[in-house]
């Protein structure tokens, strides 16, 4: 039996691009990835995903769609539920946890230091949304 997710992230898509953040803190410090973080007590994994985006970027995400759950870290320390959506409101206002952010297209990805297999995760996000990457 697979353990339940204990962290969540969200790939936010707009006009064929996906919002990436450069993390300021461990784990994955200085790597480009999706906004996200650890599950808190008494919240669902969807609530975690929505809260983390709000805290890190000031955006309100709606209707997150589950893409996959990844085991990350030593011995699967993190069981990350990855969501995607095109439904959000607000303007990006990065918190101190974020060094930088950008709306990335496929051509930009090769030039960035990203978390493992982020290109595959992004492709799955676009597939779930019925879009091509």
C-alpha cells in the first residue's frame, strides 16, 4: 500500500506557459520547480496545495486537478501530490521563500536547473489540461 501524500505542489498554466519558482530554502534550494510544500495537520492534500500557492505567491488557486504523486528525497521522505490548474486569481507576489519566478515555455526549460524530471511532470500537467507542451 502506498502511503498518503505529505506534500503538494501546483503547476499553474497560462497561455501555454507554466509558472515556475526558484526556491530560496531547502529542500531543493536554488532549483526551479512548482510552488508547494508540506501538509499541515487537519488539512486535505488539495487544501495544502491551495494554501502553499497562496503563501508563496499570493495567488488563489481554484479547481486543482491531480496529476501524479511522486516519492522524493531519501527513502521517499516526501510523497508529493502534484496538481495543475489554469484557474487562479491574483497577481504574483513572491514570499521570502522564493528567489525568483517566471512563466516558462518549453524552450526555457533546458537552461534552468530544475528538480528531477520536471519536464516530464510539466508534460503530464499539460496532458491533464488537454493542452500540448
